[in-house]
């Protein structure tokens, strides 16, 4: 739990009672949470994520409904919560039971265990929202290659897997040479170094990508946009490399390139349900298992530090009972 100590947020383990939980309508027996980039920022203090204290961190959770004052849910329902400002203004998933609002919940598709639902977690559901956005903009497997930046991270790993399963020729951009075999095993057909996209380039570069999913931002995103082929689209998910966008309008007005923003936190219920339905059909479970590590909640500080230093590969599920 994050609490204010000497004027600063400080995280520690605490014992709470059910009566201490927020007064929302659905009580969930939490099985798993995850480590997302935002969790790393919150726990290391490198980003001011929690906007009120005290705060139970963890941007998502998966578990089973214990009781519900809402007719929409009943005891035994397997549910997941992603986003909805968990860990910012609402208490999150690093806890064994949590009370949440009924409208935040999505049913876990039968094909996934609760651990697999969290292996997907906010990162995977965001990756799926990005794939849906590219499809919506007309990006198709028969077109030019698609690029995934920050490919060995959580969003990137699931984006590579899903796009490959859908038949796209996926180029993965990574800063870690040791992840090349891993990325190929997820379905990347080619790999480029992160540094190939980090130097300042022209506003219109050689057209290469039919579409792209970007977790990096900054100069990388500017170069990706400048290299996107006519009428292609770039789904913008993250800022692992920077929050600025030093680009020009030329790709948009001369090539009809689209930049599509991905917001997983406040996405409407219908889009979430669509994303989870598509994950159930379009994510290879063997690949999901291969990119997932399950860790105990007791190691959360170490894991938070690793993710902000860009050292986490794939997805880390947190077992909140350990
Ligand atoms: P991870 O830390 O798992 O992955 C980020 C990846 O980005 C790293 O693995 C690394 O990939 C790459 N990277 C890290 N630092 C840098 C850098 N300085 N320059 C270039 N590349 C870098 O995080 P997630 O996948 O969970 O999240 C990715 C981004 O998406 C984050 O910024 C996060 O905040 C954002 N996000 C946004 C959401 C939304 O709703 N829009 C929801 C979820 C996440 P590699 O080693 O392969 O180079």
C-alpha cells in the first residue's frame, strides 16, 4: 500500500480488513494481478501515478466474485478488471480481496484460466485494442509489413503474437539482442534494432510499414510515422522512450497516414468485451505461456524496479497469495 510518509508516497505491505475496502458493489476474491510499466512507476516513485493516498497499487486484477449487490454479477463469476484508474484514484489489485464497481468487470473468456487472464492483463488487452484499431483503419495482412516497437515488452510481445497469428508479416523492434530468438518464437518474421529508429530523420522517409503498434513514443514514433506507407496507420500505446512527438504533418497530409490513440483505462465496456473476445480467438496460448512468468507479491518492489529499467521480458503475473 502507498501511504504518505514525511510528505512523500512510500510503499509497504499492510494487513487490511474487508471493512477497510472501498464501498463498491462487487467483492472479488483476487487471485492474480500483474506488473505493468505504470505499476513500476508507481512503486518506484519514478512517476506520480497515485492521485490519492492511501492507495492499493496494481492496475489490474483477476479473480472470482464472492458477493455482489449488482444483479450483473453473482458469486463464482470469473472476472477481470483492467484500467478504470486502478492504482490512480481507485484501489487496485495488489491485495487478496477487493471491492470494485460492477461496470468495471469483464467476464474472463472460458478458454483462459485466471492466471492466463492476468498474463494478458492490461498490456495484452491494450495490444489487442491496438490491433483492432489497425484493422478499423484498414490495415490488412496482405499489405506491407507491420512494425511493433518495444517488442519484447508486455504490450509488444502480445502485439507480435496476435499479429503473427492473424497472418501479418511482423517486424519487431527491440533494444535487447538477447530477445531475438524469443521474438521469432512469438512469430516475428524480422527484427530491427531499437537504434534504427532513434536518430532524427526526415519528415517523409522511405515508405515501409503498412501499420505499426508503438509503445515507445518520442523520436522513435516520429520515425515510424515518417516511414509508414500511404494510407497506413500507427496505433500509439505508450511512452517507454519519451512523451514528445517531434514529427511533421507531412505523413498525414501527403500520405494519408493515421495516428490512432489507444486508451485502455477508460475504454468503453463494449470495446473491452470485443478485445477479450478477440484475444480468446487470436492469441496462441502456447505463446502466451512462453512469455509469462508468475512471481509472488512479496517480490513486487524488485519487479517494479526491473520494469522501469526496461529489463522485463514479456509478462509478469503476480500471485497475490504469496
Ligand atoms: P514494458 O516495460 O513491458 O515494455 C516496454 C518496452 O519498451 C521495453 O520492454 C523495451 O522493449 C522498450 N523500451 C524501454 N525503454 C525504452 C527506451 N528508453 N527507448 C526505447 N524503447 C524502450 O511495458 P508495457 O509493455 O507494459 O508498456 C509499454 C508502454 O505502453 C508503456 O509506456 C506503458 O505506460 C504504455 N501503456 C499504455 C496503455 C494505454 O492504455 N495506452 C496501457 C498499457 C501500457 P525492447 O527491450 O524490446 O526494446
